[in-house]
């Protein structure tokens, strides 16, 4: 067996059978497992299993306690994108300083003449992730959010003090839920803390762009 279980043992028992009334030899046996009146199972667990899910969660937990700043992790990328030419100074004042999803789509349709610096996550990997988080930015979106997201508890009739002291959760397949899933994925497979910082940077800038342009946030 794989995962945390190292061994699985199945037992069949005849608790009310008299020993001298049955035959159990190498050539013949009355103990047919399929006819046993009582079945039981025992599982032996590994102390330190090699599970992919545990690796994802362990790395994500370590990331939560990281003391590295955004400047330390992706400072070069932030500096490169925050240094536009004078002709783009108006855009600097009115729009986000990093490409939003709408700009990523436009860039895919019209290739850039000059290649800017890529972050830890390449554009071909970043774009599907952003489309997964913001499917409304893709005309042919494959992963739309459910029409009715189910929350674990209702906020109606509760005081703010009660809401703030309770467990914070998000509906399954909602924006926060999807962000947690893709964040765990990029940490494990796309570059660790630097990849997580890059994704968070792009995610925050997309939220900022939508806030400034009064565009609804899905999920």
C-alpha cells in the first residue's frame, strides 16, 4: 500500500464454531473466508509517510511563517515593472503598474516588441492560473465559478463581535478557495516562496485594477 498506510490485514472469524467439528488441513479446510460471519481489518500506519498532499501542506505551512519580504523575493521584477518611460507617466498615475489580466490577454494577441523581465512564474504558466482565478477575463473560460456558492455558515443575525471571533472559512470553489489551491501548487512545483510572491503580486494588482475600474470580482 502507498501513502501513510504501510500494511492492511484482513481477518475472518468464526466465534461460535467448535474446534473439533471442523476440518482444517493443507488439502481441505472448512474455513472459507467468504462464509465467515465476522470480518475485521487492521491497518498499520507509517510514522513518516511520503505523501504528496503532506508535502504540499508542509511547504505551504512553512511559507506562512516565512519572514521574507516581497522586495527580497521579487525585488528585481518589481523594480523593472515600476520603471516606465516618460510617455507612460499618465498610465502610471491612472492604472496598475503591472500587467493585469486584460493586459495579459491583449499581450497574447499582440506580441510585444520588447521582452520585459519574467518573474519566477513564466507567462505561459501564469496566464492559465490567472484565468482560473478570474475566469471572466477569458472569453472561452473553462472554469467558471458556480452560480450559487455555498458558505459554511450564515452571517445573518450575528453581531460583528461574534463573526470576528469565529472560524474564518471560504466556500468551496470560491475565489479564496481557488487562491489557496493554486498558491499551494506554485509553492511546490513552480519555485517556492518566490513563485508565491509573484502570484500574490499579480493577484493583488488585478484586484487593485478591478477596484479602480469598478469591475466586479468573481467568486
